[in-house]
């Protein structure tokens, strides 16, 4: 209507202009029309403002609040250290919580040497301030850096890595050391820790102790304890200080019991914002996961004693976007049987509402987990109660063992002596004793539950390679997983937290939908940019997951009329009639030509075991042609310890034989494919 009115008014003005030479004596009438027009326009604007102003007011208000929050957040770790009298800062790059845990332990250690430390997340601070560290006397920066995926930084250290990589800071006078966390079965073992160690030195910092190398494929805890036991004496020598001898346990949090708190103020499993599971708001991420309804949960294997499953999560309306090759992170909850048993053994009311408040008021971390909450919620949603506890937990809990022999053994396992390490390895790690098993097997150990909750690490999200393509399933994310369950040396049955929880997530139609808290973690595991490039995919067992997405996407591209290169899959399982996952779907893809080749190794259907690497070598001429002549991209998904290594060795052999290369040249050939992004791995151990 406004547009039509404007046209009419414009026409009126034009008519008045054109009539002006002939009707000069009617000037007064012309101005009256113009006055009316201007008056109408101003009145219209006033009415518009009066009606709609309430709708636009919240926008500047929201921005104003947001900017206030941003300006009040302290990003200067130097100022914080000066204010609180600290001289040691321990930065952590952590994906699963272990590096953060080690960082906290090192910061806590400092008091034994007359120093004061703080643990810090590089994501929360201005890391360019590192050059100011020498302003603080006897200062030291420690870096506990984990490596994620294919030599990548963890999410919280990505910005720090980028800044180090691109910047040219002057770290003259800065003293530092690095402890790296990784896994030897991965190609880029401890890449992040090695890089930080090297780059700090290049920028002028002084390394005061050798780079520590933690190997999660061996015994990460032992690697850390051994490094730490040598590190602190070196620090004392460098700064000329002596150990105070204080070995006593120091509490980081104090307990507050709530008796009359409003139930709406109590956390019930949320990871960030209170009531975020009831009132979901995008964007969704690690601190604000989306509750995705489970629409499909079916068993994939036809027989056998394992349970392999396919789940579909509905992300309709969430604004979540994903690509083939990405990972879905899910937050599981612990088995209520274990939770109840811990409460029973310790003789506590698990429904007591509590807060654990940091005794260090300057710390960014106010609580070890969302508070206020109940012990039951903490043990169910927030704490890791199924993994074997680390040595520092045993050391801190030892004081509560009333039997001298039990207390002695706990302290021994927490020591760095060869006897203590061997006892920890056999009694805790090899026997897969979780905290409940330890409490049950040490009858005199009955710690206060609040101290136990303070010491236990956080329950972490579990990552799964997405088994679907968003081109075909834009509102659905598929998961392929095997349920973990095994008997320990103590005769107990241990169950995988996430897979057993997912197994019981059955879709229902009675009004209550089973949901999974989830978010997406982006990956570098991507199909080639050019659809004409051939792909060779190698994924035995549940390693098939990302390739279901890849094949779906290649099929979709064909349907769009795009030219698609050869799509070759090498899959492996135990028995054709038991655990050939997605058999019908894969056969259909082969029949329609989406899959150029489907090569399946049934490892136990004959006397001699046959694996995917054997099929690769059997088809070596075709494989070499695709790789060397046709620029094929190679993708490997699955077990890192054996399968990925054996497949890589198979490619070395093929390159050496058919490329007529020496062994060293063949290795270099495959390494160059990795550098070019043509040899990608999505592996785990």
C-alpha cells in the first residue's frame, strides 16, 4: 500500500511541475499540495516509530550487555599472576581432559617448592603477553600440550598454535618447558608438543628442562610421573630454591551443602547454561550440545557374540550443519548401577544438593563441574567413574585408608619407584580397576565423597565418525559403533560407557523421545575437491562409518549429473554371514555403479586370516595405477595400532615394487602423498 501511495504522490508532484508555466497564478495551490505530502510523510514516520519501536529496542540492549560481558572478562594472565603472587603458569592444550588434569597437578606441585602456580586455558587469555613473563621474578611457563587427530592442535589451543605459527614475538628472558601428550601408533606422534617446544626456542625463550614425551599407547601416567620427578629438582636447581617437604594433601575446593535451594537453580546434567536442555538455543557446541532425538537404532550384525549398531540422530530445526568425514561428539552418562553402588559403599545420600567452590577466588574455574548439583548428578553426568584412576588420585585418597597396609600400598602405587610403578600397572591398569572396584577391594578406604568428587576427572564426550552424507541426509546424522563389554582379571564385567548407553537409546512413540546430547567436530577427512579424482577407501569393521557418507555423496553427485571418478572400497570383517556391515547397501551401490569396486576381506572364513592389506597387495597393479597415474586420494579409517600401520606398509611395498623405488624412496613417496592431502587417516587406538 505504501508503494502505491508513493507513486500517486510522485505523479501529483510531476503534474504540478508540468503545469507550472501555464498556471503561475496557482502557485499557492501547488505549495499546499506539497505541504500536505510532507505532513503525511512525517506523520507516517511517527506512527511507524510508535508502533514498531518495541521490536527494535532489544537489539542495541542485547549488544550492550554482550559487550559489557566481554570487557569485564580478564584476559591478562600476567596481571592475574602479579595480583595473586604466582610465578608459574601451566598452559594446557586438552581435547579429552588429560592435559588439563596434568596441568592442574603441576600447578598444585609448585607449593612444595615455595612457589605458586596457576593452570590456564590458552583460549581464555591473551597469549601475546608471554613476552611479559620476565616481569615476574623466578617465573616459568609450562605447556602440557596434547596432539589431536593427524598432528593437529586441540580445539582450545588452535588459536595459540596459529599465533605462534604466524607471529614473530620476542620471548627473550622467558623460561619454559613442555610436556607432550600423544600416542605412538599415530603418524604425527606428539606433533603439537614438539612444535611448541621448538617454536618457543626459535623465538628466544630459554628451555630449562627437556621436552617430556607422554605415550598413551604405553603408560601415559608413568611417562608423566617419571618426567615430573626429574623436572622439579631441575627447577629448584635453576631458581636456587629448595623443596619445603610439604607432601600433605591440599584441597582445591570447599564443600557447601544446600538445604533449601530452589530446584530450578540446581544443575541436572547441563554442561553450560542452566536449563539449557529444557530451553534449547543455537548455536550448539561442546558447552551447549543439542538434544537430538534417536529415530533409528538397529543391530547391524546377523550373528556372533558382539553387538554392532546403527543409530540415526534427528537434527531437524537445530541449524546444525555437517559434512562427510566430520565427527559427531556425544555426551554419555554413567551406569546408574555403578553410581548407586558408590553411594552405598560410602554410605551417603546421593541426592544431597551441594556446591564445590574454588578456594582460590581469583581462579577462572569456580567449580570442578556445574554447581549447585547433587552427588548423584555429579557421578552420573559429570565425573569419570569407569576409567582406572591416576596415581595422584590414589595418593590423595590414601590418607583415608585406616588399614596401614592398604595406605602403604596406595602411596607406593603413587610413587615413582620401580616397585610402585609395577604395582600400579598390575593392580590398577592391567586389572582395569575403576574407582568402585578400588573402594570394594580396599575395605578400609572410605574417603569423604566430596573429596572424591573433587579428584575424579570429568566425563568426556565420545567422538564417532559420521556414517552419512548431509547431501543425502541433511536432517539426520548416522552413527556406526560396536558395544564394548569385557571381563577383567578380577572377574568383574566392565562396560563401555557410551556404547552401552547408546545401545539402550531406543526410539519410542509413546510421547517420550530418547535423546542424545551432541555437537559436531569438524574434520580434515574430506572427499577430493574434484569429483573426477578417484578415491581408495580402506575401512574394516566400524571403520566403514565415514565411507558410508563418502559413497552416499559420490552417488548424489552422479545423480546431479556430475562426472565422478572411480570409487573403490576395501572393507574387512570376521565372517561374511555374521558381521558384514551394511551388506545390502554396499551391494546396491556396487550394482548401480556408485561403487566401482567392492573388495571385502573375511578374516576368519578360511584357515589363513585375510585382511584388507592382503587384498591391496593382491590388487597392486590396479592400486598403483589409481595412485600414481590417476591421482587417486587414499583414505584409511579404523584401528591405528595394527591395521593402519599394516596398510601403510602395504602401500610402501606397492610403491617400492611397481614404482621401482628403494625402500627409503617408497616411504618418502607415501609421505609426500600425506603432505599433499592425498593420504588421509581417521584412526583410533
